[in-house]
C-alpha cells in the first residue's frame, strides 16, 4: 500500500522556504492570468476550475506546500469560488454567475458537493487498510512472517533477489508499502551489510525492496492510493470493480513485472565471485494480540476475496475489521491517530477536484480540444492505442518527479472522460502507470527510504528504476487490449437484452408525421429483426417543453441503451439538454437541429450532415456554375425560423469566405410567402437559394423565381423526393435551370431506394398508395442504424455510443453514417444581411 509521508528524507530534493513562497506567489498570479486567458466560450465555473486545477498541479509537482495542505487548499478554493452556498457567491452574488446546466437551469453546486468526496467508500476502504497495516506492524506480525518466509530464499543470490521481490510485493498488496519497506529493510539491511561495500549485488538486494513494494501495490484495490483514486472515479461514473476483479487483472501484471525486475537486478548487479550469504535471523514469536491481528487479517482477506459470493462490499469489510481491531484493544487511540491521514486527505482533495472538473464541464472542454478530438475520431483500435500511450507516458513521467497519488488525481478523471465507453480501462491504465514510476528517489516513498539507507547511489536507482519503468510502459501498452476485454466483462453490468426507446409524435399537430415515422421504424425492425433488442414507443405529442419530463418519467426508468427521435428540432434540443451527461445516446431522424452543433461532447447523433457541411456544398456548387450562368448576386429566401436563419447565415458566410458574389437574405413566414414572392425584384443575373421545410412554400417560390432566375433548392438538409421531382418537372418549362442540393441521391443508391419503395408499397398499399414519405425514409434509416448499433455493442461488449460513431449502413437515403453533433461544434461565423418580409 503506497503512502505519502512528510517525514521522509527528501530534504535535498525540496526547495527552500523562500523559494516555496516565490512559487506560491507566481502560481497565484499565473492562475489569475489563466482564468482571464481562457476562451469566453468556456463557462464561468469551468474557467475557475481550470485555475484551481493549475494551482493544484503546480503545488503538487513542486511541493511548495505539503501534499495534504494542497489538497485542503483545493477543497477550500472550490467552496469559495464554485459553491452556490457557503462561499463567495453569497457575499458577491453579482460576481458569481452560474451557467446553465444540462437541464437548462442554472448549474449551482452546494458546498457538500466538494465536502462529500470525503465520504467516498474508497477512502474508507483505504482507511481500513491503513488500520490493518498499523496493527500488523505494531505487533510485529510483519517481521515474524517476513523472516520466516525469507529464510528458504537465502540459499543463493538469484533466489534471494526473487524472494525479496516476491515477499515484499505480497505484503505491499495488503499493508502500507512504507511499513512494508521499513520491515523488509530491517530484515535485509543486516544481511546486505555483511557483503563487501563494493559488491554490486549489495545494491541490487536493497533495491529489490522498494521495487517489490512499488510493483506489489498494484495488486489489490487497497495496495496504493492511485488504485483507490481510479476506483472512486469509476464508481462515480457508474462502474463497479470488485476486489477479485481487480486482482484478476493486476496480479498477473504484477507477477510479470516482478520477474522483469528480478532479471534486471540480477543482470545489473551481479554478485562477486564466491559471495556467501549469511542466514536470516529468526524473529521473536508473536504475542496474543498479534494472534488476534492475524485472525482479523486472514478473515478480512478471505471476505475481500469472496465478495462476489457473499455480496458484502469491500468497504464494509474493511470497516468491520477496523472496528474489531479497536474493540479488541489491538489498536488504541494513539495507533488510530498515527495512521497516514495525510494520504486520505490527499485522496479527498484529488477526488473532489476530479468531481469539479466533471460537473463544471472542464473535462469535456479538455476532451474537445482539437488535438484530443483528432485522436478520439481515429479508428477504434488506433484510438485506444494512442490514448493509452498518451496517458501511460504522461502518468509515468509526472509520477517520476511528483507524488503518484497527486498525479492520479489529476489524470484519472481526464482519462475517464477521454474514453468513457471502455468501461474504465483507460482510467485503470492511468492509475497503473502512476505506480510504475520508480526511477528517482522522490518517485515513491519506498524509493526514498532505500536511498536514505545509504546503500544505493542515485545512479543505480535511476538506471535500474528507469529501465523497469520503461518496460512497464511497454507492457501496459501492449497489454491494453486484453485489459479492455477483462474490464468489459467485469466492470459492466450486462443485461439480458438491449433496449431501444423511440419517441414519436403520435398526437398533436405532428401526428401525421409521427404515423409516417412509425411505419419506417416498424419496417426497419422487420428487416433486421428485433430479437436482440426490445423496442418501446412513447408518444411525446408536439410540446417540446414536455419532452424532458416524458423522458425522465417514462423512458429513463426503463434504462434504454439508445433513444431514437424525436421529430422537431425544438424537441431534439430539449431532449439533448436533459440527456447531457447521462450516457444515453440520442439518435435524431432529422437534420434541423443545428444549435446542437455549438456544443462539444454531446452524444446526440443525426442522420444528415450539419448545415455548415451543406453550406460548403452549396457554395462549391455556386462557384462551379457562376461563370456559365453569369451570376453576379445571390439571394437567399429562408423561412423565418431558427433553422432558416442558421442555414442562411451558414451559406452566406461560406459564400463570403469563398469570394463569391454579394449575398443578401430575405426571411419569410409561411403565411406571407406569396407576399414575399410578389415583392421580390429579381434580375436574371441573380441566383435564388430557397430554404424552407414547407413543400408548399418551396413550390410557390420556385414557380415564382424560376421563370426569371436560376434556383437552388435547399429544403431542410434533405431535398425530398417530392421536391426533387417537382423541380425536375419544372426544369423543362422554365427559362433557367432549377437545382436541388442533396447528398442522398447518388446513382449507386437507386437500387436500395427502389427496393425500399417496393417493399413499402407492398406493405402499406392500403394506407399510402403514393409511396413512402421522406419522414418514413429518415425514420427507417435511424432505426436500422440504432438496431445494428445495439446488436454490435452487445456482441463486442462495448458502448452503443462508440458503435454509433463508426457504424455505416446502406439505406434508401444512401450510405448513412450518423454524425455526432460534437464533431462539428466550431461553425464559421454568419455574415449575412437579413431582410424581413411580412404579409401586409
């Protein structure tokens, strides 16, 4: 069990007090500068959290303050600057604006959100482990058992090296590795002192103690604080890792690294010829309370190892063991006072900081950085490997020069956010990497203790510890994929079936559209089969303000893997706000939800490209026909809605950047479309771009404008089949060409579309003889992708959202690849002059 002690002999590595004060001063000034330098798009609480994170990182790296003191500062700063009560918000309300949360309401954090991290079950699990360790050390149980276990290994140099590594590692799995190192050094140092001072084997024998303690700590959840930090972050994210589940992964890794360490130490520090090893001295027998300690220790270990059968949590087992030790007078008040409370405080500060980074959106902002976004959009295998390489190298590097607990507190929450769908494997990898840093005396307390013994020069420690660290990085990287499979099996809670919730407007003004969507949904289910998933339809009517309540009361208790729908942009936005951070992806069978493109980190997918991508296509098309058509001006006729204004702005801005002719936009309401058309003063050298989701409006404007000008139709992000057919029919009778912008009418997709139309007419001939409406086609494509995503997620034991980011299927709309809104959150600015035309 790794601990952090301020009485360790690190004085030669610590800065002077005056330098500490300078570091504190400049860190504070730099944090203030960072706060003001961060982009205004980052919400207020996230900017403050970033400043606090910077302060914590610098203080933990430089130890300008003791590690636990920095943790307490973190808690205090969070309450002062982030809490809605108990901090500065109550004193200076005007200076404490709270941004909107996922539900649209102000994001207000109570002080208990930060204080409550102290009550994390993982902290109490670790506290129980510290009390057990204290009892074992107090009554000499460690020395007696250690000496007895060591005696058989003293028959040869190689055997002794591996014996020291293995026994130290075993003790470090269950008790403080500071105490373990002290115990083993007490056993080994007298033996090493009998060897010649210039014998390299003497250094290797002493180094086996800290290396064994460092490696052994990864073996159990209580073995080292980074393990506990990772478990706490996973628990908060909804993943449960059992005691045995951790050991199934970590113990083989520890054994492998112990073998590597033994081979390296034996090769780097060979014994002098003829080296004779004295026998290890026998320790005194344990007393009655030592026997009680042994009974409690064995019982606790057995309960931890059998947790999946009896169901008692490891935290409860640890607390019962601690209660037994104090009730039996094995430990007294002084013993309880003397455990490493500073470690627990450090963990508390780290967990609280990680929680603040998550709830304020700072982690999402970091994950949304362009360099991270580039990595997360790679193919699955490469994405996992690159992310694993980044967190592993960063974890080992930082932990080499600062506390591995502090490093884990900084990195594990970000690792969890980088790949939330890998069931915590990346977070676990980060914690393990932090424990593999052992190249410097300051890297871990066992290293510092071995160096302080005077038997190990720093060069020997750097050479051997650095080699083990680098090999550890390689082992973690190449073992990450097996780790991913292990944690998918152990960390997830598999259900017997997958569930798809479909929100559809079956009542209200959009009921006709909802009926068409329902036909598409049902056709998709029949085509691919619904044996792997249950589908539940929920009527959401036409009130976007009510959809959050419907999802909360009727859908979320059902625990769906994915939600398909709704129809309108307003309802999709409301659903997205409610689902933010809840881990359930939303598949929207429509395209007109562009405000979502402004928010990174969403798990909302739609079936069409964002308007910016469509705008680029429109601008490229206009550039291509500009010369042949003699176009000198562009007129955008857009519906007066959020969608229409966004589409008009996107096209106008893109045309401006491509140095196309001047653009003006005219907004109209459906009721005033005829008046708008009558008022237009059009010239033959103008290109008309029609943006409307109303087929009636599109038809009227095209008929009016195409007599004189060339027209580009832009109906939604799809050009509907009806609009396309209408435009084609008109093209032969008007003076100028009519063009329809659509990504879904490639020639190679006609077979798929024809097949679908035939199947649709065969099934629904009695209700819709004219053929499928485009809402039916969109709904069909959405359900096909959703069903295949849940099927593949079940087969691969991965998250549905990961599959949605990569899946591509053929549909009547062509090859459909759903697009995560977060991937296009940086839109080009709109540069259009808006003219408003209304009915007289």
